[in-house]
């Protein structure tokens, strides 16, 4: 059977599972809609968290970024996994002990201010909509290639699926759907990785194959990383394994991006809310352990997948006649994500990297994971399985983000501020209406995204780093930080970060280079400075304002105190 037929079968099968789970586990109360009833076992919450967190950026884009950036691409591995450790140690158990529904609710209660809650709502919406744009584009990307529809139609199909299980069942349906989606995405990621590793190096474990010798072809006997370095040198590109050399990012920018991704991960509301779904603080700690384990399976495989794809792509395309190009090239050309321009008229495809004027081949980095099985000539069903995995990754995270948006509007805005006398039934209806609107807005961003998947997601992490992380950490570990300090810190942190990103990315992209950046920090890393501004402003303003009420200080003490961890 063809790739398209296999894709229809596997995608249709997995979508049926997701919708079936959503119907079976649909929420009937606000507690079920927002936090899945507080009764999700730790191991399953770990799987759901892994799926929620490993978005289209992790599944589709991360290996593509590493494939094109080489060593510098490790910022995504270090930043995202390191950030999860921060989240597990500094935030998750304490927020679970607090035991309410949302992050803005914690901010509003801890800083004894509805205005602080509203600022947190705005930050949550800002971060979530920025993040969801990347997910919806990932959905459209997969559909456009494998189901022979354009990207816009693919986004609309994704919107319908997410709408069904996000608005019907809320967190309860999303949680159990994400468990299924984790199983799909990890199998889809590992099967081609194992097959390619074995074919290329004779090692079935990709992490071992990454450091092994190639067993066949013109580079047989050479280590894989030696081969990719030599290929890059031959093409005039920076060595794949080289750090901080001309043509790669400067050390300060690499450091700042890594920190922004780390603290941004720890401040993402759709990940933090997952720890409200377990029955106890102990379960929150164990679910953090399980999530890190499940995430690590994919993240330790990604560098190998990136390198396998890079070697296969260069060897099968560079200096090859266009008429003799592998079939996967023409398959992806229809999406516009790969293009050939014969600049010298010799009919050969010359690949030197997009910054070289002599380059004739444009390859979008977002296709590397999706195209990898085709590049390696794996069976059609494996190609289709990867498509199903990419959709699972994108849809799982999109659903989590949409729930954050929905709960921020219905619970933190309407229930807590505008209409406190709402009944449980009215609030549930408001949550579903908010989710519906959020799906429509997310679809618009998916059709007209502000960049490629991982770039948009990296910006979202910067915004989370500069808004939520400092205020959550200070709210848990400092009794002296006041509402005035928290509000000022959040507003200035996210305003500075968002302004910097918007200026260099959209207003003056011609100035978007290291010579014009503040301290040499790119828009992707500016969230680190925004975070420091947030911390500094919050602490300084708190020094000159009245201390929090005694009951708030006692609440902070109780969140940290070990007693009651069974609650």
C-alpha cells in the first residue's frame, strides 16, 4: 500500500482512539474539567505530562534544528530537559500542595490581589496563544504532506479533533487522551530511529549508533560524527560538532537561550497545571519522575535522529541530478518545504547551506523528522506511523494549551472576578465556550503562524520565563514579596521580552543580528534578561511596599512545610 493509504489508516485509527477516550472520560463537573478530579495515578500523569510537554517542537522540529545547527542545537536538549528538572524540584510539589485549579489562581491568592490574578491571566493567554501557534502549524504540516491537503485544510482538521476532546471532556479527557498520544508518539519516534541506526551503523540502539562507525557506503569504517564533520567541511559549512566557531552562535547567546528555555519550561502554565491532577504531593513528585523518564526516551534519541537524517540527506542530494533525485524530494516539493533552483544550469542539485549564494537547494528544517523514514527508504507504514506520531505530539500539547486558555477565562476571569456567583454548571458552560473560541483563534494562528514551529515555541518559552517563573518561585520561597512587586515584575518582565522579540522579529528584521542585539543576546534568549528584570523589580518594589498580610505569610509557610504532604 502507498504512504497515503497507510497514513489514512493509522491516522484514522489513532484519531478514533482519541475521540473514543474523550467520550468515555468526559467531564461532568468543573473539578473534572479543570484538574481531572484529582485522581490521575502518577505513572499515567507522567505519560500525559510527557505528551503535553513534548509538542510538535520536540517531535517535529527539535531534531531538525539539531540536524541543521549541529552542536549549537544542544541548547534545546539542555534547556528543555534541564527546565523540567527545575519544574519538578522548585514548583510542582508546592503548587500541588496549594491544591487549587489554575496558576493565575495561585498568583491571585498568594499576592492577595485580583489585579495580580488578571495580570497572570493576560500572561497565560499571551504565552499559550504564542505556543499553540506552533502546534497548529505542526498539524497543518503533517496533513499537507501525508494526506494530500494544503496546510490550511490540515489546520482546520486538527481544530475539529482538538475541539471534540478538549471542549467535551476538559482535563479529564485530555489526560487520558494524552496517555494514548504518548504511546503513539514514542513508538512513532523510536521505530524509524532504531531501523535507521541499524541500517547505518549496525547498532539497533540509536544512542549507541550515534557514536558508532558507519558499516556501508563510501564512508564505511568512519565514525558517524567524523563523517558528518567531513561532509560539512567539504560543503564549506561549520563542523557539525564544533562549538562557538564562525557560522555558529556565540557562547553568550547559547547560554542565554539555554537558560531561557530552562526557566521557561518551569513557567509554562499548561505543564504546571498537570501536577494539579494527581491525588497527593507524593504523587506529584513521582509523576515528575515518570515524566522525566518518558521525556528522556525521546530526548536522548533526538541527536541520533538528527545526525542520521543529516548524513542521509547530504549523501543522497548533494551533486545529484535533479531528474535522478529520490522520490521523497518530489513528494515534499508539493508542500513548498523543499525547493530546487538550478542557478548554474548544470541540472545538479548543489547544497551548501541557505546562507551560501551558490546554494541551490532549500530544505525546511521542520521536515527532517517527518521525511527521515523516506530519506532512509523505510517501508510506507513506518512513514505513516511517523505522521501519526507528529499529529499526536502537536494535538496533545494544543489540547493542554487550550485548556489553560479556557480555564484562565472561565475560572480566573469570570468566576473569580466578573461573576463570583456563577454556578458550577454555568462555569462549566463558560469553560467550554472559552475553549471553542480558543480553538478558533489557535486555528487562525496555525494558518498564519509567526515563524516555523520551534522558533515560535522558543519565543513562548522566553515569555513564560520572563513572566511566570520568577513570580512562582518568589511566591513559594519568599514571604516578603508583595502584590505591588509581583505585578510590577510580571508586567515589566513580559513587556520587555515581548517588545524585544517583536522589534527584532517583525518590526526591524533587518537589524536582527548579533551586532545589534543587547549584550549579544538574540530574541530567543532575551527571556533570560526578562526573567532577571522580573526578579529584580519584584524584590526592589517589595522592599518599599507594605509586607503581605499575616495570613498570606502563613499560607506561604504551609505550602513549603512538609506536614500535610498527603493532602
